[in-house]
């Protein structure tokens, strides 16, 4: 009995240390995000300025078309087309990076409990792919087909965006781990995660469906229990799903449900009231 208690205490200490590391990482991430936001703004602004200069150059070339040979004119036109496409790509990916930075800052310093009109399609998409890239960074062999299905013309929903983003990250992290872990022992396995958002006038539903290893009865019973995890020490704190349920049910008045079959996969569903 004493040995078991000692083991539990050691496991608890390990998880507390992990939480401290995560808190430090959160502060570091916020600092990094803040520092890279300014250079990203410069990249985007200068790409837009360059695109405007390129447009002016096109006008000058058009005005002097009779002074250029056909070959020179064609070559200039091709170069300017390529440059314009490059500028558009730089601006597009710069804007995406800015969105990610804003998301990190939102998580780290968002006002507690403040509800804001939120584009749920955009939020879910961003954090689904953040979870994917985080998993890819830790496991170079990780790959999964992510299939997104979002209802058209979704209206902004009043939610606490930094909290919903945590819930999406927690759930997507678990889905990624489930398909990766199954892939380690299953041949010819194609990992798939389906993400969907649907809405009625009363509620918004977000669903995460994976074809990973699924849950046994013990995991189902303890899924939302704090400090319970099936991951190795150092890879999971056992707090993610408990926090996620608190976010959805207590902070947003919604409901979280799941369906899982061992060896087949799991579906986690958030149902969030609209207008509350």
C-alpha cells in the first residue's frame, strides 16, 4: 500500500513539473509571438508595396510597348507575372503567420471570460492544423489525412475564443496521438481525422472523428478525470479532457459527448449554445 502511495506521489510530482514546464513554455511562446509579429507586419506591408510598384511598372511597359521588341516585351511580361504571383504568395503566407501569432497571443493574454464574436470555421481550422504540425514536430513519421467539412455561411458565435482554441487543441492532440499510436503497430493503416462544424439557430456542433486505437472501458470511465492519462510520463498531463469539458460545459453552457470503439476509433463532439 505504501509503495503504491509513493508511486502515485512520484507520478503526481512528474505531472506537476510537466505543468510548470508548459506554463513556462506558454510565457516563452507569447514572448516569441510578440517579437515576430513586427517583422511579419513588415514582410506583408513591403510585399503589398512591391505589388503596387509592379503594377506601376506594368503601366510604364505598356506605355512604351512600341519601343520594345516583341521578344523583350514577352519576356518582361512573363517576369512581371511571376513576380506578381510571388508577391501574392508572400502576402498570403505572411497573413497566415500573423493569424497564428494572434492566436498564440490570444491564448496567452486573452481576458478571462470575455466573449467575443468569433469565426468558428477559421478558429477550428487554425488550431486543428497547429495540433497537426505540433505532432509532426515531435514525431517525424507522423502523417494523417485531415478532412474538414464546415457548414457554409456560418455566422460569428459569441464564445471565449482563447478557451475554445484550447479545447480544439486538446481534442485534436488526442486524436493525432491515437492515430499515430495505432500506426506504430498496424500495417497498411491510413490515419484519418474528420473535422466538421454544423449549426442550427440554437446551437453549434463541432465534431472530431478519428480512426485511431479507440478507448477501452476503463479509459471511457476515466476520460475526464484529472491526472488520468494513457500517454507515457512527460507526454501527457492527464488534464486536457477535464479542462476541455470545463470549457465547453461550465464556461459555455454546452455539452461534450464521445463515442469510442476499441481498435476502431473515437468521436468527440462539442455542442455549444448560440446566443448565450
